[in-house]
C-alpha cells in the first residue's frame, strides 16, 4: 500500500514560490533590456554614394541655350508691295546677287513712268529756255554794238567841231553841243552794259534753277528705278538663308522684314544661366559648349544686364572649330569656368543642399553596410561638386542621393 509522504505538500509549494520568484525577476529585466534596444535601421536601396576628397576644385556654372549667328543680315522691304513669288527656302546657300523673292507693285511702276516723263518734259523746257535766253543775249549784243557805233560817231563830230572852233570856222556853242552829245552817249552805253551784265546773271540763275529741277526729277526717277529693282529681293550677303518671314500673296509695307541671312561658319552660343550663378560670370571667363556632336572651347563675350524669368543671357564666343552639324538655332549646353580652387575639401553635389549652408547627410561607415546621419557645412559650389567646410574629412563616403524619405532616422542600412 502507498505510504503518504509528509513533506510532499511542502516541496510543491516551495517549487511554486521559486518559479514565481524567477518569473518576477526575469520578466522585468527582459522588458527593461528590450526597451533599451535600438529600433532596427531601415534598409535603403539604390543609393548614390560619393567620396570626400581634398585637392583642386574647379568652380563652374552651367546653362542651356542655342547657337546663333554672330552677324545676321536682316533684309527689309524697300517699298510696299505684294509677295509675288518665293524662289528659295531657308537653308539654301546664297550670294549677294541671289534673288530670294519677288514683289509686285503696279502703283510704283506707274509712278516710275510718270517720273521719267517729268524728266523729259523738264529737259525740253530747259532747251526752250536756253534758246529764248540766247535770243535775248543776241539782242543785247546788237543794242550794245549800236550804242558803241553811235558813240563813236558823236565823238568824231565833237572832234570835228572842236577843230573847226579852234580854226575859228565854227562857234564855240556848236562844239560844246556836240561834245555834250558824245558824253551823254557814253553814259548811256555804260548803263546799257551794266543792264546787260545784270541780265546775264539773271540768265545764269534761270538756267541753274532749271538744271537743278532736272537733277531733282532725275533723282526721283532714279529712286523709283531703284525701288522697281528692289522688287526683286536679293540676299546682299554671302551665307545661308536662315529665315523667310513672309508668304506668297502677303502684302508688306516699306521696312517690313522679308528674310534673314547668316554666315554659318561664324556662330556664337547664347546661354541662359540661372541668376543665382550669373553673379559669378565675368567677361573673358573660359567656357565649353557641348553641341552633342563635340565640345567647342570659347570665352564669355557679353552678359545681358537684365534677368528674365530667373535667367541671364550670356554670349560665348567660340574659339574652336565648329563640329559637323553645327548650325544656327542648334540646342547646346554650356559650362562656364568661374575660378580654380587650389586645395580644398570637396565632394559631389548632393541632391539637396545650397552653397554656404548646413545640411544633414548620411555618412557611410567603414563596412559600407550602414550610414549614420551627420551635419555638414557646405561652402562654394560648382556644377557637379561642392566645397565641404565642416563635418566631413577626406576619405569619407557619403550618400548624395535624395534621403528625405528617411528624415526620421539617424541610421540606415545600405543594400
């Protein structure tokens, strides 16, 4: 038969108490330890790492733009008219004599014909005036000759009467009368010569007025002929026809732009540089223009004094040979070199971070598996690099890509 053990109950309670004590000690300790554990770092994929370096750094700015001709000849309409025919299209090579288009102006043709007739009429009137004035000149000469002959005759009579008076064959009164008649005739001849001289000056003035009027009419006729000739619009320049600004049948006024001609081998780049970078642009700075078919060296030749839509137009004169396919209005990218920094700490430009500011970045540890958040003070920037003033040292690796999605974490794992 079974014999009950007196201490069984007691041992059972002791075991229960021990279990309760152990549980009361282990559970709180585990809770405290779990509470002290750091949360698991999130896993980040497709990061863009960058190295922190020390050495020379080139500060540069970038802009987009187009190639434009250095010299553009704008061809205006000399006179009003209607576009009759366009003979060549943009892109064609032209010479100064190449006819681009023709205009039609019937009113101008009629005005030119009228101007021609006015010239002929004025020339006929001048011929008639010359004949009339020559007749007056001959009449005046005849009058002068007659007066001179009469003067000579009266002088002879006065001399004769003087000799007769001295020989006491005639009275003194007759001699004085004949002498006075000769003197009066001499004065009349002098006055007539003066009058004829003044008439000669008048004749010269009348002829000058008529000839001036003819020259004026000829000038007007010549102008009309030039306007008629301008109805055939020529390039006037050796180059490439860049633009025809009118269409057939269109009416244009005097001074309207008809076409543009450029020289394709004399191009420059017009870059639109953000106004935040434009403050560092100086005339003469070196630049490079990427045409997608080659890079051309150049230098800054002009800076627009005004900003528009957040950009400043900068002209870059090309110093190198143009690559194949370079032509006006070709889209290009340009890089302008601001300055060369000799010995600075720098890295690639992060996705977020302005120059001369402090940003929060992730520094990659030595294993390359984790990154920890650090504050970095940035300095001067360039197109692809930026100066590091504080927070990083040469040899460090950082994440340059956008990490704004992990702003709440101080540590991340990198895949």
